[in-house]
């Protein structure tokens, strides 16, 4: 008879190995790849800004990048997240947030 704890450990190791594989696989949502590594030129084209502007933003640490020697690389999902940091909320979103905040304050008073 097999030791049940050894069997559990073996299964956990397999699950952990598979999770690491999945973590490193590109994520595709609505046809867009989110773990893609982009070059300087690809990022400039993607953001529709000049290469000089990209260099300036990397030197002032305004945009996330990876430096390998003299080359710059960018993770697409990091660029997308960076873009979303500047997103402005719509009037409806602001109103919903205000209502949620007021409801929370009212529930604390009770």
C-alpha cells in the first residue's frame, strides 16, 4: 500500500510544475497576447510616439522597461498597465464610487 502523504506530495509537485508552466505561457485574451516582449520600435509603434520620446521616458523612469546591455525591452502587459494608470474615470464611474462611499459611511453609523 502506498503512503498517502507521498502520493499527495507527488501530486502537489506536479501541480506546482504545471502552474509554473502556465505562468510563463503567454496569456491571450480577445486575440491579444499579454506576456509578449516588445522591442523599442514595437513599443513606439504601439504607443504611436517617437523613439526619442521612448528613450526620454525610460531615462526618467516614467515607463517600465527591461535593460539588457544597451538594448531596451518592454513587456506588453506592463505597458498596458502603465497606460491604464493614466485612465480618467467617467462621470458615471465617479458617481457610482461616490454612492458606494456614502453607503459605506451610512452603514458604519448604524
